[in-house]
């Protein structure tokens, strides 16, 4: 799985519904996680990412240093907004420079990908996090106020390779 993680003061996801725009997920301070299930991902990738996200030490301590994680915050302040984003499957590095249209063939097909994103959200909730989400497969508008800014790129496969 690939994810872009942003420390935010707030974030929300809006989709167009029958009655007009509808906010389907919103958080205050916490993490916005744009996530993509990649072809070949397994439950081990979901478990690794679910354990990594709340443990990232990217929140300031009393001295202002990035030294605290979501797990160091009060339970009501352990917020994540998880939004599926298949475009993260585009090739990294020089692969995208060969043309102007990125390919997304490395993304997992929609049905199993939706199940993996749901599993990720359930695992985060089971660890005591407050989790909001987007709507899988919908055209979404994501609004955020990046805090820092702090933005990280996480790949479950790269994260488990030896240095």
C-alpha cells in the first residue's frame, strides 16, 4: 500500500449527492491519509500500515519538536481521515517522465482495494483512533489545512526493506 500522510489542523471530504454537496468525512487536528491499495498487497500490508500510522512521531512536544504520535494524544484527539486515492499507484521516479499521462495499472482492482481500505480503517478504529473516511470510487473534493506543513510518503513494501 502507498500512502501520503499529512498532519492537519482540519480536513474534510465532500461528494456530490442527490441533495447537493455532502460532507462524508471530516476531522479536526490529526492525520489526513491518502491511500492506495497496490496490486499484490496483502493483509500484512494493511496490518503494517495500520500499526505505523498512529505511531508516527510527527506531532510537537512541549519543546516544539516532532516527538509525539497520535497514540500520545487523548483518545478523542487520535483522528485520521482516510481517503482512497488510486492515483498514488502511478510509477515513481523516472517512470512518469517518459510521457505526460501517468498509468495506474499497478493499482489493485476496485473491489479488493475497497475491502483493503475498509480493513485499514477498521484496524485503526480497533487501536483506539477516531477514523473518518471518504467514499470509495466517488469523485471527492478534499479540503485540508496542513499543519507545519508536515507531509510524508509511506510505502508498505519500502518500509519493510532492509536499509
